[in-house]
């Protein structure tokens, strides 16, 4: 079993050397055991071309090691130094308007620039040679937040050359590309791969097939960039875990594909910042302003656990107000503690706070940390110390068990519905979250995985809303499954080349459920399609009109007489975007049919199982009575009158029937 640990992000290059040992001692005193360093330090590691200075980093790592701390060493490739940019100015990414992404902050490089990639190979190799066998280095982080600040897609000359080569390898002949893209439309036919342009600065919308392939290419470039670093690190630092820190609500590249070259996934969790940036209502944001969306970070815990094949971390955990959201409120008392416990309940191996000491300079000086700039403890310092004590008391460790319920998540589906939403407010992420929230409100633990046969194997309930296209392997896996399956809306509505299937949607999923989608409509804000009498809720944003085959039946109808939920045995298709009430009703029905245990939860209460240990969280502003959830189990943490930001835990197998 894997021990669960607390850590922190630390920047020794920002502070006097004389302070390092004291910092390390205080980290250990409050129960931290993991420290991430180095991910932005290229200008200090190589101040001028070929002039390496690793002595300061070695001294910092040695100092941390002497205090019994483990180190996660980051590669510094997110911040190439000025001398490198000046030596090859075409390494800069170019935005969709044709403007270079200039030096002066971070992530100022193009993933397609081979010259820059070779420079990264060089610095990563030297770093791995110097520190790969150091006893303190327990793990590595590649780069930092791939794609942050909209840097996945680049419209540079390097990207153009790379995209043409990518298309040549995929299609082999220009005739095949013309056919796949439907280039006969608007006389877009090409006579050679050298005629391919990047899909920006077009007069009106570009060809959706062209756009989708460019997004696939851009994603592949990120995956390849990461793989080069991972391969180098493995050759010089065997046995150490390699991770990357992903972000929240970010889908510009395929995280499942990139994670195949990692040992574990990680992500940067900023609940209050993400809430302020979210599309949720003002009332929702006001209610959860100081604790965060009860389901957003939970969703990403599950997503990145799926990316990491069970192994995952929080590499950056919000400790206080951040500096980058539209508004930056302070967390409620206990919120920082709650976030850590929710991550550990979801199976996190490590939760690292960002950062140790607040920087008094540069772009992030308004971002709080465990310490104030003058080294006095800040609010989260004490909450981190409390979490460390509670982890020790719980003897916390990761217990990995496959969930009965899985939500299929697909990055290509997100790209497709951004390219052709057919309704201004159609969002794949928000559609997925509508079902995920309903499952959380029903008190079930959830896995999230890619559209593969392995993901859907051995489940009781499988949800795949909005799935752009269903591949042969996935369809076979679904066909062989005894699970209850819910598809739609928009599931299987396109082919892999972004065309409407010849047999109409849901395409290949027709082998599971005998119906065709003959018409769709997007609904303006405020327009709804109520369900028939006896069925709560309504469709909003999106509705489909179905033609049922002989094997399908109407499980639920809308008030205007159209099929809203079609059924073929234990396979279902939902023909629209459900409001919360309808989502709850549909999910509850499917959970009962699938035989999945549920719990009736108060509004702001969420539960999470880590193996045999059940956690209960209160995201609300009032104390909640959770005695019915606890029954006669003895609480290991918390109390049955759970206060705001409260956390309780007990052994689920100690519950008995009353």
C-alpha cells in the first residue's frame, strides 16, 4: 500500500542560501515530506550558453535531504532564458492572429520547433546526469503546465511544416485527405500536401475536419515533446516516478495520451480560482465563494486518477487567495484542510501546497503561500500541520478499487464541440459535469476514463454523453458489457473525419440501441422542453428528434410527444441536455437498475470512498447532521454534526444494519 504524503513547492533560487536549512527544518516540523524544486530555474542553471551552474541546486537538494525531505525535480523547459530566445527567435509560438508570443513571462516556445526541442533534450540530459541518482530525488516533473496561457496551438512556420508532414503520414495521398475533409465543398480541394495551410485567419469558419486534424496534430506535438524528456530521465534516473502537472478545465491536448509516458499523473488544484473563472451562476459562486465548487476538483481528481492508471498527485494545492482569477477571495477557515482530505480520499499519493513562502516580487507576489513574505506562518501553514497530524492518526494510505460507475471522457469530443457547437452555450465539459454532479449527489464513487474497451470493462453503469464518435474497440467493449449504458445527447453523431454518419447518428452506437437521430435543435437561454406528466425536469440548450427501430422503446417522453429517453434492454439514449432535476431522475433510475448502492445526501454534503474508508465533506455554509450516513460506525475523524468545511471519516465495513 502507498503511504499518503504532504508536500510543498519551493524556490530556493528566490531566497538567501542562509535561509534554506531553516526552511527545510520548518517543513519537516509541520509534517511535510515532499518538496518540488527547479521547474522555472533555467536561467540560473545555465546563465549563458553551455555555462552550467548546478552547484546551487545541489546544495539546495542536499539541504532538503539532510532534513529528511524527498525532492521532486522539475525540468526547466517552461521558461527558456533570454539568451536562448535571442539565438533562435523563431522558437517562439505564434498566436492565431499571426503574432509571436514574446519573451517576458513563461511558456514562450512552440512545441513544433525542433531546434528548441533539441535544446530541451540537452538541458534535461545534463540535469538528469547530475541528479538522477541523488538519494533525495524521488520523482521528476516534466516542464510545467503544458499548454497554459493558450500555448498548445501555434501558427508558426515550424507548426505549418510539422502539420503538413503529419497529414502526409496520416493520409498518404492528397486525394484521401480531400475525401476525408470534404474539400469539394467551397472549392477547397488541394493538389499536394504543400498546399495545406494552417486553419487560422480564414474569412469565415475553417473546415471543421481541417480544424479537428490540426487540434489532433497540436496535441500529438505536446505528447511527443513530453516523451522526449521522459525517455531521457528514465535512462539516467531509473526507478523514480515521472509526472506532469496538468490543469483544471483544460482540454487542448489529450491528457490520456500524454500520460502513457508518465508513471503518475498530477494536477494543480485551485478551487476558488477555478470557481471564479467558471460558467456557474452568480448565486452558485456566492454560495461556494470560500470553499469552491463541491464537484469541480473532485471531477479532476477522478479524471487524473484515470490518466495516471490509478497513480496521481496534487502537485499544487491552493493555500489562500490566488493572483490570477477575476476575483480572489480568501478560503473559509478549514477549506484548505478539506481540499487536502478530499484529494487523499480520491486516492492521491501526495498533495503539495503552492507555495512555501509568498514571493514579494514579480507576477505572483499577490499569490498567498504557507508563509508570508517575511516568513511568518500564514493561515494555511496551520491547516497543513493539522492535515499532517490527521493523516498520521488515520494511518492514511492509498486503497485502489475499481468503481462500479464510470464516465467516459474524450478530449476529441471536447475539440469537436468547440469547433462546431451548433449552439452558443453547448459545452462538452459542462455536459459531462451535469451527469457527474448527479452521480455525486447520489453518493456514489466514480471513475473517469478514455473511450476504450478497458475503461468500460467490469462496470455496473457506463455513461458516455456527448461522445463525438465511438471507435470499433469501444463499441465491442460496450457490446460485451453487462452494464447499464447511457449514451447521448450527441453521442456517435460524427465519424472520425467529422462527417455525419451515413446511417445517421448515433453511428456505430446503433448496434447497441436501435434508433436514428433525424433532427437536432439548439435552444436559446430560457427555452425549455418539459417532460411529460409524471416525469420531473426538462431539456435545455439541446434537443434531438429520434426515430426508434423495432427493438427500441420510449422510456420517457417530452410533453410535446417526442421520445426523450429511449431504451433497448439495459441500453439507453438521452435525446437532450437535462437540467439538474432531470439529470438526477435519469441517473437515479439507472443506478437502481444497475444495482449500485446510493445515499441520500443533504445539499452540500459529498462522500468519497478510499477503499474501505469513507469520507464525508461539508461544502455548505451551515452545520449538517450526517448521523444517518454514519449510522453506528465509529468516526475516526470529525463529528456527526459536521460544521462548514468539516471532514469526517469512518470504516465503511463497520456499518451495521439498524
